[in-house]
């Protein structure tokens, strides 16, 4: 445990930020699961709506540094490919 006042404060701040990141990452994963379920069911309209929500969450996560920007791009590319495959 830190003894210096500023170090103690940093520990508190980091705990809060870690919790916020976990909460956001969890909500992002939920949106991804909803999208995957919509694709699996074959409902194009639901998949398009879920696609928009999931890609938005992924973009925000990448901009906040919760996930790497290349990982975000890869996920979005996979989602787009799956959605386009459904529409044909």
C-alpha cells in the first residue's frame, strides 16, 4: 500500500477507472452477443439494427482505449462481412 497522499489518490482513481472500463467492455460484449444472435436467427432487419449498435460501441471502446483500434477494425470488418453475407 502506498504511504504518500498522491499515490493513495491514484490508487482510488485507478480503481474507479478500472470499474468504468469493465462496465463499458461488458456492455460492448452484450451488444456483440445481440448482433451474433440476430445473424444466427437470419433476421436481416434485426441484424442491421444490432450491427449499428455494436459498431458504435466498438468505436467508442477503441477511442477510449478499452480495446485496440486494430481489434476494433477487425471486429467491425467481420460484422460487415457477416451482414453482407446474409443479404445475398
